[in-house]
C-alpha cells in the first residue's frame, strides 16, 4: 500500500469515527443515554451496526470518546496559555483561549453539557472522570501558584467552578450572554494575587502594657 493510499484510508477512518461520536452525542442529548440503542446511533450515522462495533465496543466507549474530545479542547486552551512566557499573564491567556474555543465549539459543548449530568453517563464515566478533574485542578493550581496566588489549591477549585459556570451559561444562551465581557471581568479579578493583610500596628501605649 502506498503512503498516499494509507493516509487516505486513515483519513476515512478518522472521519467515520468522528461521525459516530457526533451522532452519538446528538442522540444522547436528545433521547437520553439510557434510551439510545447502538442501532440508532449506527442508523443515524449511516453505517452498519457491525462497523460501529469495529470502532467502539459499546455505548460506554462512545461516551468516553465524547468526553475525551472535551478534554482535548481543554488541553488546547492550556497549550495556548503555556505559549505566554510571563507566568503572571498565563491566566489571562488561558481565559481568553477558553473564550475562543467555547465560541468555536459552542454546539459540541452545549450538547456535551446536556449529556454529562445524566446519571447513566456519570456511571459510565466514573473510571475516567476523577483523573480528568484532577488534571484540570492541577493545571489551574500551577498557573495560580506561578502567578503568586496564596492557597492556589483552593483557589483552583474556585476558578474551575467560575470557568465551568461561565461556559455553561454562554452555550445555553449564547445570543444574549456577554461572553467576552464576562471573561475580561474574570481576568481583572485574577490580574494579580491579593495583597497579604497586615496586622494593625500596636500603639506605643499598648506595647507597654503587660499581657
């Protein structure tokens, strides 16, 4: 097989796999994960059920592939932020990258947000969900730590909740949600770490008093 034909075959396989994931995501969002049989996904994607099984052994693998795609988007935003040489500016670069990606991939994220909280989906994702969340928290913690934030572990949890909430609100009401303004406001909040509070100086009279 020539390199050109091998590349063409791989391109077709990738396209088929992507089509199966896209149709599974839409059907899981519309019908519910539990109510969507594999046969319906194959029919919607225009392939045989046997071909679907060639790519994915079952629905669990399909839903994991959907959320692998979402984590790839997240890692893409990290790559854009990591390109910023100044560690104090990486959070701003990250937030702007998230804004671009969530706008470019709005339909995917709108559907995946609708799917991910279904109980059957959470059960299917249980083996991989915790490592994904830890990876996100650790990356945010590193950005915050490098920028000089106190207690970056807790702050990473808060920042993740803000980013996740902002993204959900945008994809659910994109026509009215002020995405860019919200991101810039978040950047202002994280522009620099809060100054450590100083204890008030004791007066000379109080210093002379014995405890």
